[in-house]
């Protein structure tokens, strides 16, 4: 099983999450009780002029496929007569892939699965601990989606492989790009502190994802939140993995410890965006690994359409394990290039990346963007994923219940698969396209 299998997560979480919160249907409400029905349905059309030799299941040529999922269930919160609020959710999720399967061969187009996605309960303290602020204590447990910081290390358990690899042993229901399933199978989470000032999280997480070798983790997170930005420290201790499903690369996770320091905000300067994180990994019997990035952006708020421009440099050492990284702030975080991040590589390991982003908002409900990436492999003895990619996209909120997101990408590798790269049949430019519909009720 290749390293690339570790790293595909969701690129829809932010937009879908916002739409879902707005679209929940109220079944019952009074002063202390709220019961909501939720439905989230996503469907996408995908085409790649080139295929990639990541799984060994694709041949030279193109791929056209479709992915979709529907998540449906209920959520509630219940006031407890001045003793805080209980809350919870239960959701089922049905997913599938149709057509040729994706361009890297993780899916073959025959995947169809329905399973429980969310099943968790929690309690927030309200004003019970005034020194800790509003809801200064929040405890939850069960099956749920979780994120730390910017999603650089953990943003859900959202690697969704299909039947295209290892005779379907890692099949999680397809919808590889959409990555519908994000919940960790077992969790216990204690959050301390309100929305501002010093706050922290303690987590026990257990994955049931075979493609991730089903790790069990302890996570500690400490943050200071202010108007100028957030500073954070994170520690992740992987206590156990399932060796039956671990690749040689994943076997290094057993006992691996990951630490990071990060910051994000505007430093008190309106229109400025700054973000950065440095992570290092302590592995048994192998050299320590690291990854880091620095990013700066500026919004020209006085110019028509409020253009936003940013630059980011990121570097991932030769054996760095990207863990449960995932989409957080938009396209490019942390899937750098729609073709490169999903099908061709690199997959946030053994690479350095220059990234420039540009975005405008001609209408309140419409954003247009362009993303450029330059990938440079660190150790070419491990394979050559040098290349460049340009992605053009739109995010159109047609209504409160419908988002449409078209994207066109042009990816040019330096090497074909025959020359040490991953693209099958040559190193020609790949014209890639996708059209995704998100609807919530």
C-alpha cells in the first residue's frame, strides 16, 4: 500500500458545514429544547485526461466518473435547568462511485455503502464554571468528526478508498474525492476554556479506517485565542495500530509522537492574513521527520470585488507522515493541487511546494479563484513528483440550500511513470475538470 493512500481527505468540509448549519430543519423547539432533522447531499462529475500509477490498477488513458453521498439524521440540544446543555446527533450516510473510478484507481466505480456516520452525545457547562467562561467545559463522546487547529495534522478520519486497491480490502464506500465519511469511530473529548483567551483540548481517538491502519491516539491541544490571532501547541501520541492493515510506512506509526507549534491571524492589521505551523515527528528506529509552512495574504478591501492574494511555502520531509490532514480554509489546504493532491502526488511528504492564490467576489454569493502550485521533490530516489498545476474555480451559493462548485485544472508533471513519475503514458499536460453540487435541507 503506497504512502498516497494515507492522505486523501475532504475538500468540502467548510462549505458543507456552513450550509448544513443553515439548512437544518427544525422539528421541535422551545426555550430549552431543540430537535432538528438534517440532510446533506453532494454529487460530483469528474474527468481526467490522464491516469496515474498510484495503485497499479489504472492503465494509460482518461477517466470519467461520478461520486455522491447523502447524510441524513437528527441533532438535538437540551437545556438542563441552569446546569448547562446536553447535545448530540445521529446520522446515517450513503455513498457511491460510478463510471470509471478515479484517475488514481482508488475506486473502480462499483462502490455503494450505507453506514452510521455520526453517533455522539455531549454536555456544555453554560455558566456553571464562570472562571472558564461561557461553555468553559465541554465533554463529548461517541462517533464524531474532529479537527485540530488548521487541519494540518488532524481534520477528521476522511480517507475514503474504494475497491480499486488490494481487492477492496480498504473499501470504505467510495466517493474518494468527496470523502463523505469523516467521523472517528470512537472518541472522548474534553474541552476547557471559552472562545477567547487560554483554552485546551484533551482527546482520545480511535479510527476504524483500515486505510489508516486503525490507529488509537491521545491528543493534547493548548491555544491562546485573541482578536489578533491564535497561537497553539499540539501533541499527538499514537498508542496502537492494526498491523494487519499497515503498510511498511504506516508501521512506523506505532509509538510515533507528533508535536507542533502554530499561529494564525492578522496580528492586529486589518486585511492581513498570516498563518504558519511547524510539526516534528519522533519515530522508533527511523530518523525524525518534520513539516512546516509559512503563509501571508492580503485583502484589497477598497478595490472592487475585494481581491485576495496570498503566497505560501510549505516543506514536508522525506518520510513525513501527514496523518489525518484535511481541508480547512478552502481549496489548497491541505490538498495542494486538485490533480497533484488527489491522484498524481506529492501527498504532503517528500516535497516542497510554492503556492500562490488569488480570489475575488464579484457578487455576495459568488467567488472566483485561481491557484498555482510548483512541486519540487526532495529525494528523487523515492520517486519524482515534480510538476506544476493551475486550478481555476468558482463557488456559487445559488440559494440557501444549493452550492455549485465548478473547477478546471491544468497539471504538468516533469516525469512520466516510465521516467520515475506517476502519470501513465507520458508527461503531457493533463486537463482536469470537476463539477460539484452541494444541497442541504
